[in-house]
């Protein structure tokens, strides 16, 4: 089963994908270089040029792996707890949201109406900067008056998610089109 963006375990799958692609691409580059040397007995040949150009996509995959590697996904216990306490709101997990300055990991996000609430266990994530960035991107895409809050404290996040779930239970929204559009925008700024 393929793990999609926004599902738990996505960061781990991304690490595996980037590492395997980088290794495979570097292996192809090495094979081309060796083949060229064995056929011509010199490193000054067309195979060397092809191998050098082939290093570009391999290096790109390696850089993406290095970017994702230090970040961890959500713990299974927390995932189960969020799923149990907030089943009526849209939930996203293992997001690595990128801005022009840095990549900020978010363990979980919940979206309900005009509210986006997130939890990040990583101390590298600047809560206020991430909230401003998400709010700015949403505003640029026509979603004004959004409330965006990111927590490092899991219990505060869980209380907010549970509150949003209770509101959703009372309001009983039939259409989750707005939440799906916000999710699509968030996927656009995440790795």
C-alpha cells in the first residue's frame, strides 16, 4: 500500500524513496563511467560527459534525502489518540512544510471551517513563523480570516482538536469542500 502525503508514515516513506533513488542514480553514473573507461581505456570520452551530467539528478535526490532525514513522523500512540478524539475534522500527518527560509516539520494538522491547528514535536519548528506562513499562503489563495495556530504542547493541541471536533458534531457540515481545498493548498507547500 502506497502511503500518500498527509498520512502517518509519510516522512519515513519519503526518506526511503529519496535514498533508494539517490543510490540507484549514483550506481548508474558509476556504471556509465566504468563502462566508458573500459571501452576506451581513457577517462576523456563521451561516457564521462554523460556520467557527469547524470550526477545532477542523483545529487538532487541526495539533497532531498538530507533535507528530510532529520525529521521524524508522528508517534503511533499520538496518531491513534488524535484519530479517536477528532474523527469529524480533516486530519493530516507527517507534513514537512517548506517556506523560503526553511523546512518545518508538523506531526499533525487538523482543519475545520476557518481553523487550521497543528502540532509539532520538533523544537526546530518556530510555531509563530509557521502559523504566519500558513496563514499567508491561505490568504494568497483566497482564504481570508483564517485562524492558524501551531503548538509544541501536545495536550493543548489535542484539546483544540477535540474542541473543533465537538463544534463539527454540532454544526454537522454536509460538504467538506472547503477543507479539501485547504488541504490541497497545504500539500502544495509541503514536501
